[in-house]
């Protein structure tokens, strides 16, 4: 698996309107429940799914894993793009793997809580 540390300084202007929407949805999911991370994905039909980190004594699910699970449960066969909002600046390995289970090269945008794009993982 590639290094998941995101390089600083990627410009927000690099995002398409559709991908910027994913960042907005991820920010909203995170803020709504005060979670560590928020994430969203867009499937092959353009449908979007947003989720926040779940941290229970009996269950730990990253925001990106849960967004992918929501998409798959709704019938998604592939992911066009994903976004994660996190303070760490690091894409979690489990979420990365969940996206790659469906699509090998979908861009995964990583953003700070304010929405600033930190970088994009394409591997």
C-alpha cells in the first residue's frame, strides 16, 4: 500500500465541482456528530454517500469505510471519487482499502476540517 501521508499545499482549485461537493458532504457528516473524521463517496451513477467515524466499545469503523459500505448496500459497483475530512492529514489504511476494493484508481481527496484540500491519493 502506498504511503498515506498527504503532502501539504495542494490547491483547492484542483477539485472539480463534483469533488468539491464530496468535501462539503464529508465536512457536514463530521460536524453533525462531532466525529474525528467525515467522508463521502460518489458511485458510478453519481449518487453520493456521506458518513462519520463510528467509535463504540464493540465497533470501530472509519468514516470512509462506512461511506463505502453505504454505497455498496445501495447497489454501487464502483466508486468514482471519495473525500475524507480529517485533522491528521493522513488517509487511514482501512478506508483506503475499502475504496480500492471497488475501484483501483478512484481519487481520494483528503481535506482539513476547514475544507482546505491537503492532497489526493490515486493509488
